[in-house]
């Protein structure tokens, strides 16, 4: 075959090869198996109210029974997620938990996930790490006037004979306020409670974020309560 006759054949072969490549690798079967995370039908907000869960899609209109999708409990939601993933659907979801703040107002808190509710705090913290974090915090006393701020209005000292009769009654517990005398004010006792609420773990067993018996025992041994010990006479 002469060179003049071979050139048209090569052109045809190259054209057919390119056509085959385009048809072969533009087929949906050959595309990468990833799912578009930003598709408009993808739910993106999960709200927990009590025991029920509501899965919303903020990109479409609310339709009763359709948007949001209601789950009676966590198990039903997990089954739905398992079904989604079996179909290759993976939707990033913002998890909100309905709760109440210290003022009794209804609020929504962002949580990392349905099984991890610590609001971004490390899920695994040793007792030693928690004790060091507590010891590093300021430990206010009952005779310090809290600084004024929008969150701490009308700072005032405790009007309590057990705290104002020095040197007697040192480190004693403030008397019970049966008259609600301190309503609308901020006392050093309020400051102490607020400081414990802001800790990762509280040494107070009455607090929701109590670190547990081992944690409080470690604080006692570390000297956190030095000066507040009580000696009992045992005959």
C-alpha cells in the first residue's frame, strides 16, 4: 500500500478510535461512584424534640408528613440512614437538639451527632486532664464582689451574718435565703455556680456536668479544697 493510500486509512482509524473513546468513557456506568452532596432533595437538618426526631430539607417547602420526616425514636432514624447509604445517598446533616436554658427559654443547641451530645467538647477526657482543667480555673470566694456585666447585673455581696462576722464562721455555707432577697442581683455565690457550669466537668454532684466520684476524689487529693476541711472529733 502506498503512502498516499495509507494516510486516509490512518485518519479513519484515528477518528473511529476517538469516537469509541468518547462513547466508552462518557457512559454513566464508567463515572466515579460518588453522590452529589448538594442535591436539592437531600435533607440537611435534624431536630430532636424529646424522644422524636424530625428530618428537614431547608431547600424545599414544608409539607406535613413529607418535610419534615418524623421518626418516633432514634432507632427509626438510624434505619432510615442505613437505607439511604445502601442507595448511595449521603447527606450532610446539621443536628440540633431542642432544650431549655437556665432562664427556662426554649433553645436549640448544635450537637456533633445523635450519639455524641457534648457540643464539640472532647468525648474522651481522663480524670487527670479534667482535674488539671478545673485547677487552672479561677476559684472565686464568697467575699469577692463579682464584676458588673450584662450577664451579671447588679452585683452585690451576701448579707449574711455567717459571712460577715470575721474571724468567726470562716468558710461556712451561706444561710438559706427564704425571702428571695437576692432576686435581680448577682452575688459571689452566683459567680461560683456560673464558674462550675462553664467547666468541662463540675466537682459538684448536683451539677449536670458533674465529673463523677473519682473526679471529685482526685480534686480533694490534689488540694483543690485546701482550707475548707472539716475536722470531726471521734471519742
